[in-house]
C-alpha cells in the first residue's frame, strides 16, 4: 500500500511512500525538517533536529 504524507504545519503534500519507509525531508513551503516513518500501516511524522 502507498501513503501520501502531508506537512503537519502547512498541509503541503510532501511525498508518496510505501510501508517500511524512513525518510528525512525539508518541507519546501514552510522550511521545516521532518523525519517520516511508515511502519505496519502507521505514518509517524516528527520534527527533526538539526545537528550542526
């Protein structure tokens, strides 16, 4: 199954991904960095921290 993931801050459609995916992405609209995990049909979106 494929899932669409939207930014929780601005609602921008970020990507389409399948089960078992782990993705780190910047939202091009609001510039937030997120970590997205799709496991067992659950989509988990967390704000990622910048390790500079």
